């Protein structure tokens, strides 16, 4: 399949330069960018009419199937939210739920220009099945669980997912957090990392109490503790990273660990604001994630971009502390780095055809004084005209190109949400 996009403005994300030209897609890869032979034979020709083509957003931390908890547990502290509202409802989850609940999330990702996510939740094999059905790029975080998912199964999934021909799925190793870990989890996770050399991913430094409790228990911060276990010998990422010491930042830089900032979730739970300016000054890769739809409650990378720069300017009292292009990199290139998606960073030949088209005729994009600033400061999901993943257009002009009827998806998820939302007393 060979597709030509002509009459486009193009942002490769190699730098902030935007130029006019064409893009040729062959199968699942970007073949040509810039000046191309318009008279050649193509299976499909799409006139971009001067709109912008750019790499899709990478949501580097989310719990997609938490859609059933959207707007069911709001206005609480993180501790109360988790232990009183979320964990009791998650106890209701059974096989079959994740496959359906994830569909609403994927629709939200695709319509908002997100072409890949790093997902951490129950029954990861079901999430992968849904991604396969939709054609959505995904990185799945696998965690040891003695009852549900022993190391033998984790290793099998790791090998299978990372060696698939289409390259849509990746599998990495992680934990929920230091404060929910048990001794056997730490031991078994160490075994997995030693055998796979996988990067390691976990929630870390999300609240002040989390760090203080770990210091009291272990005499070191959560990051220092994981580093002492050699969990980050092969890199990886921490989710949130709001509370980090200077020593923590040294470890982040030394071990090539990404901080995935989730500004909307951290703000809503009053967890705090990560010091992005300080992290970037110390050459730490910073990416963006939405967290799950129970704590955000949206899966909207435009909102994350606006909040991360706005909140940073407030806490640093510096209006130039986080420029628009740096923020756009966090939502695209840096996210791909965090997720190990080396072939999905740029709109360049040889990279995966994970591309979005931005409708520059939307009111929020006019006048066109600075497209990058418009994307970060006035952009929203309604400016996404097209989303292509792995060379296939999944969304165009407000319509999804998937097999299942959208209303049927919504009906199933509503029914599941009603059933699963009940907290059952033991």
C-alpha cells in the first residue's frame, strides 16, 4: 500500500522548522518527505490542503481500562482515592473486562492524535488484544504476580510481544510502586530484569508522604532503593517524579531514566508539581502521560502540554522556563524515547508511519503566527483531522475507521461501569 500526502505543511520534530511538501507512505513506513514525484503511481492520494503533518503524540503513562472509574472517585487525596475508592472497585475486575473497557480509551487516544501509549493495568494480554483489533501501537508494562502472573508467564509474554512481525506491541518490566511492593515482588522483579535486560518502570515520587515513608522504612528514597537493587541498570522511567532530591536527579541522569510527568492528574489529586525546568537543566529526559481516566479524568495530550508549561511557569516564576517546542518534544519525541519506540520519534524516512494531521483552519489555529505555539497554547483535540498508525488511517474528519459500531462500544462500557462501580463489603 502506497499513500501520498500532498500540499502539506510538515513538522518532522527533528527541529522546530516547518516546511511545505509531500509525504509518501509505503506499507507501515515513511518512505519520502519533502519533494517527491507527484506523478508516480499511488494507491491513495490525500490532499492536505495546507494542513500540518507531524508525528503523533506518545502517552508515556496511562491505565487505559480505568475508563469504568471515570468520574466515580473524584475530589480525594491520592491515599484515600486509591485505598477507599479505586482498589475496592478494581477487586471486581475479571477476565473479559479489560478488553472492552480499553476500547473507549483507544477511541479517545486516536481522536486526540495519540498514536502510542505505555499502559499499566490488569490483564495486559486483553489490552494487547484490543490494540491489535484497532491497530494501535502499545507498550505494555508487565508485573510479577504470584497468583495471576508468575515469572514464567511474564517471560513468555516478553518474548512473544517483542518479536512480533508488525511491531505494534512492546513489553517491558515494572512494578506498581515501592509502597505497594512486597519482598517476593522485589526478588522476582530482579530476576526478570536480570534475564531480560528490560528497562524498568514504576510510579515514584508522586507524593511527599510516599517519599517520607520510604525514607523512614529504608533510610533512602524510593529511587535510591530501586537503584540499590539494580533495577535501573538498563534504564527505564519513573511515573510522576514530583518529589525528587538532588541525589535522585543524579541517579536519573546516570541511569538514563525518564521522568514521565502527569500534570493534570498531579494537579487534580493535589499531589504537587514536578520541577521540569530543573530536570531538563540536568539533562534528564522528560515525557508526558495522562495517567488513568479515573484520576485525570481525560486522556488528552493537548491538556497535558498546556498544563505542564503553565504550572512550570508558576512554580519557577519564570515565563520562559518551558518554551513551546520543548513541550511539544515532551509529548512526541521524548515520549518515544521513554517507551523505547526508536522508530516512532520523527516524521522522517525509515520511521513508522505514525502521523497526525492538524487542521489549521480551526479557529484556535488562526491566525497562523506561530504553529508550534498554537499547538501548545491554544490547541485542543478538535484540531486533529487525521490519525494514522503503522501506515493505516484510523481516524479522519471526525470518523473512526474501525470495524465495531461506536455506539455498541459505549453501551457495553456503560453497563460494565455500572456493575463494576459498586464497592462490595467483605
